[in-house]
């Protein structure tokens, strides 16, 4: 038996997937979810081999939901998302079904899944999410899991980021939150006019900086509105000078 979960905020879309799955008796739908919050919980509970995932959903979108999953299953997108954008994910998901899709097109996606499943080969979701990070919808907020809950952090609320081993620590006025990602990822996501990587271990929100002072050799310290002091490397200072027009 292959366990599958359908994650889509449209009831008719979920019903269509279930109808198209009827001939594929080895695939059992164990849960249906209306949004990404429910999807994260269901995937953790059921550990499915396959998910049918919409991208544009309320609360958090499909990409943000995938970021919160550690052991990611195979993904078939079922979405009305822009066709040209979704083509960028060809190599990173099982398949994508652009709504409205036919049963023939659905069956082709299932065949592709079965081939990959037999090979025990999961598409590279990390590369998928790296590709998705270049989309405008992905750079206005950060979604994290904290204490078993999901929190949405607008980028405007972020003071700075700090590298923390395999994680990135996101510092806000509400406290700090860990995100399982890399500084290089945020370098792609954030606008260079709003956030500057001032040091290999730090990203700073430009509007949070109140002043810069020389500190050790050719380095500097950035003083933030919160009172935090962030080291600025020589290369980071050059970037700041450009953004601040110093």
C-alpha cells in the first residue's frame, strides 16, 4: 500500500484527485488537508510516500509548507500556479498538474511517480525550494516551526540573521527563531537594498542600523535600534557603503 495525502484548499480539486485515483488501487488517500498547516501535521503523522500539493493556499503556500518538512515525500503539484514558473521545477518534483487537468494527464503523473518510487528516488526538494526562492511570493516573509507551532515572520519584522551550524537564527523583537536553511539561501531571497550580509555569519536589516563604528583592524561594528552590536567585515562594509550611499 502506498499512502498519499491531498493538500489543497479547493474541495472540488481534492474530490477530482480521489476520483482519478480509483483505478490506482495501490494508492490510498489517508488524509485530506485544506491548507499547509494541516498538511505539515498530516505528513508528520502519516509519513506518506506521496503528496498531491497545491501551491497557492491560504495561511502558508505549498513551498513554505515543504520547507517545514524534514523527511519529504514525493510531490505532485496540482495547481493553477503560473505555467512558466512551474516549469522551473521539472527536475525537482515527480510532476506538476496544471488545473484543470485531464485523467490522462493525471495517469501520466502517477506513472512517473511509480517509476521513481520503485527506484526509491525522491526528487530533490532542496533544489526545488532554492528555485522557488527566486519568486516574488517567497521573499516577503519567513515561515518557521517553533514549539510545535508554525509562525509566519514578515521580513519587515526581522532585525538580523545569524548563522547557527546547520540553521539560521532569525532575530526579531519577539525573540529568536531557528530556520533549517543556509545563509546562502537568504542571500538569494532577500532584497540587497533591505538586507546586507555584513559578515559571513550575519545578515542585517538596513533600516535597523543606527550607526557604524571602527572595530579591530579593518572591521566595524553595526549598532542596531534594538541595542545589538553586529560585526561588519571589510567586504560587508563595502556592501553597506553602496546601499547606504556613504
